[in-house]
């Protein structure tokens, strides 16, 4: 599967230190609002926080009790999780990453979840790169043996034509 996140991507920036020892405050990272039981893929692009040649070796999303996580995936410098929102209000998701140079990065993103439930509760799609069940020889043999050997000319459909699966009628 060649799916890649294209929406809900936040890009934190590394800001130079301000006066004294304290770094300048970072702007808040906020995803677009969602409804209760709504969900989707949410991403953080960590590229601006990485040194030249550095890459993400592992990462984790933590939405606490406010989100159910279906899957995570890494697309280069973009860490993505599929989340369904289980609590209304302003929610915070923490994303931690370990880099190839041993640095530990932590980013917090916020989202406002409406108290009104989603009209269509979200259900997670298969994870990118997920392996779909393979149709084996045994599965095909069992299916072919289960087909009728005489065509049903009235209803159409599949039948076993001397060991060759054959379809008659309009497939629509």
C-alpha cells in the first residue's frame, strides 16, 4: 500500500534560545477540531527538529484516555497515528521519538473534541503496509468445490464449469 498522510500534519520548529537560559516559547501545535467518536490519521513532521543525516529510529503516540489508537506508521520524518477521540474537550497528545543519534524528542499537539458525537463514528482503515489475507490454493479449491456445477441462467453468478470458475449474467 502506498498511502501517505497528507492532512492533519503538524510541523514543529526548532527555535533559537531567547534571553538567558530559557528557550523561546514554541507556538502551540493544534490539529483541526473533531467530534466525539470521530477520528482519522494525525501526524507530526519532525524534520525541523532533526540534525543533518539524523533519522527517527522509533516513536510513540500517547493520547491517554482521550483517544483510542488503531495503528502507527512512520513516513520518513512524519510520525503518524490513527486516533479515535473518546473524550470531549481540549485534548493533548504527546509524541515521543528516539533518533538515530540517540536524541529524544517530545512534541505535544492539541485538538478540540466536540461534545457532540460524530454522525458517523470513525472506524480505522487498514494500517499502511498491512498484509491482506492471501488467497491460497486450498481456499480457491474449497470455493470451486462449493460452486454449483450447472449454471443458474435465471439468476446468473458463478458456477464450476469443468474445474473452471465461470460467471454468467451481469456482474452489477
